[in-house]
C-alpha cells in the first residue's frame, strides 16, 4: 500500500477481531512512531505497549466510556511525553511530537492492514492522572494519547475524499 492510499483509506476502527498482532508488526508500528519530525530532534516521547487483556481493560476504565474500544483491541499503546527532553524556550512542543508519533503509528498500522483508533487523553487531566497512576509514571512522563490497535472485525478499504474547498485560502484569508 502506498502512502496516499494508507492516508485516504484510514479511518477509526473500534471493533476488532480476535487476531493478535505479530511482534514484527508491533516493532514496525513503533518504528513508524519514532520516525516523525520532532522539535529540535528532541524526540520528546516514550511508548508503553500493552497486550494483556486485563491491563487493556484497566486502561479503558481509566479513560472512561470513550475508550471502550480498548476492551476488544489486540494492543494499546500509551503515547507519553517526556518532559526531561522538552525544548526549554518552548516546552509545549512535546504535545506536537506526541501527536505526530501517534498519527505515524495509525498510518503504519493501516498500511499493515491493522485498524486503530486514537483515544484522547491529554489535556483531559482526570484521564492523564488515572493513566499516570495505573502505570506508575514519574512526574516528568505525561500520558498524551492512547491508540487501540487490532485487525478490523469488518474490512473497509474504501477511499474517502474529505477535502473541503472552503477550508483553504490562497495567499490571503
Ligand atoms: C485528539 C483525538 C481524540 C480522540 N478521542 C477519541 C475517543 O476517546 N474515543 C473514540 O472512539 N475516538 C476518539 N477519536 C477518534 C475521532 O472520533 C475520529 O478520528 C473522528 O471522528 C474522525 O473519524 P475518522 O478517524 O474515522 O476519520 C479521537 C481522535 C483524536 C484526534
């Protein structure tokens, strides 16, 4: 699958089959996450990979009802910001680095035939604190987002065209 096909056929998948994800594919997904641009190349992230059913359920509970897809996912990845690596003049860039890593992972998964859904965590601080507690994270490691992954229960490979002409301005507003 080429890059544009992966982008145009990606969609959030919330219902997964029982099929597990190979360790090779997990590695590829993480490698994609670590391949994005980062502010001053500081790579201000860390990832926690979870495949145990019980822990996936605990992650879902900690994020509330919108994170229910984790309960039937083959894998969850908690994307964390690493504030130790933040760029002092503009430390908030860790949020951008985390988002780019997460999106790269969803697209890599799509290219491998694996579905995913992004489960928002930061800046909803109740979720952030519950994930922090669940994983025993140090203060400078901040939960950013969770991605649930698995093979889609129903294949859907249709391309979508979400282009909106009125969102684009040329040369001036
Ligand atoms: C920051 C962010 C937070 C999101 N949080 C959730 C969530 O908690 N639960 C969920 O089911 N989907 C969540 N989503 C997925 C969006 O609902 C989804 O991307 C959007 O509806 C567009 O659908 P699509 O991904 O199929 O294009 C989130 C997406 C983003 C980018």
